[in-house]
């Protein structure tokens, strides 16, 4: 046994995390108020209403005005928050107290008032009445209280500071001073225009984000999450540190569609963390690996949390172009986590699982392989330039039909064929039903010719899987999908959306203050001025072409990590996109590269201890200390820490230039070598443990590879090649010495 084995290596027969630890982790991602009886039924009805409404609007369009749509989205979200989330944790409530019912009633009253008065003369002329102002104050208070309950205090404190800055701006020093402190105007803009709560962030939440959260929740309710984990274990489980590598891959697959790092960490961590501990990873390390893998999913296409959709609004760039540019850096960031895991496993001689412990990939794909297809359906319609909600709607339709019919075709063919025929008849006649209904609706219900085609294809694929399962004597999917699973998926979508709804509503307040006070321009000027000053004071021989830009990028990273402390990635990105990204654009960084830069470090900020919600969730599963787990999460997410500097200064790997694929491949290779070097520096291990001077040499290699000049690239690659060769030769010599028998 290796002398590098971690001291608390687990017994190979250790069992998964106990149910209580899992329960605590689940509480962290939702609420510890467990509703029963009529209260549970009330929450379920409201949650189903919200999910079904968004599913309908994604497929058939809005039947109300855009403002009413946003109001319904926000008011339903706030109502669900006050029903589900207690005023503070630890009360052990099983019903909704009277004061939360009052708050839910206040939400209803405020929503109805704004809907009824949004076209009033006072609102349209920007001369709100005193009662209009009172309603806006109440709305802001309700949003901030809901945000405190779901997201936590940090975002509320930042919002309070921004509001205070608006009213106290005339007392601020220097460039931060402003004189726009009109009381009525502030609350009018926040509560009744698109410059405040009902601005771009909430619009993105209602239009794009919710339908993808629904897509992820429905997919999870089919058992796809466990299938992704089993497939990843089959692919990587036998190799060195296999369960940890499988956790990274599975979390990436789930994280790319779930949009919630905490939910992703709990879903995959429940299975993977006990396996990581079993093969030898320390508890806080196992939890940290899961944190890094789950959080980085928010940078991985096609969903990228909510950020990709916000980016559409802030940059004006098409969704397909955004995910195309983000793909290579996202994959490289996951390669970095895998390298960190590999070096850790090599350092402590941690092996993988036995082949007999792994599920057969052939059997798994025959059982549930159809659950992978909706992801390809989603990507296909996005590439074909369908709207984002339409693409998600089509993917959900495919999931539901295949999940409902796959096992039924195998078990009760006759009855299932009858149901299938009825479904096809309904799908083909729906167009004519909608033509009739459009005579009575205020807006036209939009018809999609793709719906009947997808219904037929989904039924055929489900039948083919059923035939294959029966012919090859393979069991059906472990989850027999039916109404209970569908209801659970719809309710889960509403639960998972609450943090996004309140965070984007609060982010609207922040952006409103930024725009009303001109703070964005001021901060951009400050970053440009300060980075220029820093570039001027260093000796001339240490400067190069992009010196000021590098200083600006470093300042941006610091701002990302500070502003993102304790905030959900969505809120962090909104703040940084409005306040920091413009400075990078002014310094010559392409707009998409600037926004991906701040998004990457916004995701990294989500892993920053001590306020790190995913770490608290995984620590509960791993029975580890949360802050230590958070530190490990930050460490494992830092393998690609320098990658954004590379694509901000040379956006070839973002595919934003006309460079040939040969040049793109060369740039990807040099970025990969830089990631290998930097990951080895963090772990202090390459082929063997680094000597101190080897570690410094690897750091130099990682830094010079950022520049993307052929001379610096050759230097960096040469250093890494020398390190690998010297360590490989040293390792062989040490092995030969150990194998040489000792003679007396």
C-alpha cells in the first residue's frame, strides 16, 4: 500500500450516506418547512399551475400581455415562497402560519392592483399617485423578503446598499457622486417600468429559464439522473480515482441542463460521494469535487444555468452563437477538474471500482437510452433557429411520450396501442381544435406543425425500445413513469425555479439603480483609469502590448469573487454584466468574450467559501465540515483559473474569429497544456510529486501559455515537456530501485 494513502481512507464496504445526511442536504436546496395535508395540497396545486402555465406558453404563445405574463410569473413565485419557506430555518413547521398567509395575500393584492392599473393615466404619464408609490414600496419589500428566505441575506444586503446609494448619492465623494434622488421616480421605475423589477433579468426568467428548469425536472423525474451517473461510472469507474471522475462527468451532463448547482450537487452527490469515500477520497475532498463539478455545469451548454439567456439580452448575440462560443472553454474547464482528480488519485494511490460493481452499459442503454434523445431534440431545434422556448417545449413533449409508453408497450401492448392511436388522433386534430378556439381567445393560440410529427416519432422510438427489451430479455426502466412521476416533476420545477425568480427580481432593482445613477459608466471609467495607472507605474521592461488589459482583467476577477460571494450565479452575472463587462469591451475585448469572462468567475464565486451553498449540501452527504468542503470545491474549480485570461486576450478558442480550424486546434492544444501545467501546480503533482523548483517551472509555463504568441507557446510547451520527461525518467528509476532485490 502506498505511503501517500490518506489517513481516513474508508472501508471498501462502507455504505452510502445515511438518510439523515441526505435529508439535511435536501433541506439546504429547498426548505425545512414540510407541508402536510391541505397545506401540501395547496402548494402542489399552485406549483402545478405555474409549471403547466409556462409549458403552455412555451408551446402555444402568450394569451396575455408581456407585463401581465411577468406579473403572473413573479406573483406565483412569491406566493410559493411564502407558503414553502419559513421566516427562519429550524422552526420545524408543517403548516403555513398566519403571517405568511398575510404576505401571500399581500402578493395577490399587489399583483392584481398592478395588472388593473398598468394602463392607467397616472402610470402611462409617469405621474404615479401616492397609492401607486405605496404599492411599489410593498412590492419591493415583498421581493426582498422572499429573496432573503430563498437565497439568503447577501443579495438583500447588496440590494439595500444600491438603494441607499441612489438616495444618498449626492453625499458620495468624487466620481461616485450623483444628484438623481427623486423619491417618486425611483419607486415608479422599480415597480412599473422595465427599468426595475420587471426588467431584463425577470423577463429572461419568465421567457427562457423556467421552461429549461421544467425540462431538467421532468428529465430527472424519469430517472435520467441515475442513468447518467451509471453511464459515467461505466466509462470511468474502473480507472484511477474512477468514482470521482464519473461524478465530474455525470454532474456536467446534469448541470448543463439543470441550471441549479445545489440541486445538481445533491442529485449526483447522493450516489457518487459515498463511492468516492469508499475508494479512498477524504470526505471533504469528495464533497469538494462534487461542488466543483456541479457548479461548473452552469458554464456548460446547452443551458448554462440562466446566464446564456441573459447574455442574449445583454449582448444581442443569438443563442446558438453563445453556446457555440462557450462550448470549448466549458469542456476545457471540465478537463481541468478531471486532471485535478487524476492528480489527487495518483498522489494517494486511489484505485477505481471493480468491473463487477459496474452496470452493463448495453443493458442500461436498452433500458433507458431513449432518455438521452430529448437532449438531441433540444439541440436540433436550437440549431434550426427555432425559438428557445419552442425547442424546450418540443424536447419535453418527446420526454413525456417516450417515458409514458416505453414500459407500457412492453407490459400491456394491446391497451398501450389503443392509447397511442388516441394520442396520435389528438395530435393531428389539435390544429383544427385550436382554429375553433381562436374564435374565442383574445390572442391567437399558435400552432406548431412539428407537434404531430414528434408525437409519432416518440411513439415509434418507445415501441422500438420495448421490442428490443423484450427480444433481448432486458428489464424495463426502473422508473415506471406515470401521473405520480409527472406531478412530482412539475412540482420540482416550480420549487427549483423559486431561487431564480426572486434573484432575477432583485437583480432588476440593482440594474435599475445602475442605470438611473449612471453607475455602470462610472465603474467602467474607474477600472480603465486604475488599470492604466498600474500599467504606467511598473518598469518599462516589464510591460507588453496588453499590460493595461491584463490589469483590468485581474481587477475584474477580484470584483467577481467579491460581488459573487454568497450570491446565486444569475444575480452575480447580472451585476457584473452591467457594471464590469463594459469596461472590458472598452478595452477591446469582444463583447461575448467579456461576458463569458465575468460569467466564468461568477460561477467560480459560487464555490467561494465561507458562503457556499453547494458545499453545505455535499458536506451533509459526505459527513464533512462545510467550510473545508467549500475550500476543496474552490480548489478543484481552479484548475482552469487562467483559461478566461486566454480567451479574453485571444478569442480564437471562442470561435469568434475567421481563423482556420488548424489554428483553432493549435490554440486549444496550447490552452490544454496550460491547464495541465496549472492543475499540476495546484496539486503539487504531475507524474510524481513536484520538487519546489519543478512546481515554479510549471507555474511559469502556465502563465506564459496565456499570451498565445508562438514564442511563448514554445517556451511553455517545452517546459511542460521537460517536466514530464524528467519526472517519467525519475519515476522509472525509483520503480527499478524498489524492484531490485536487496542482497546481503
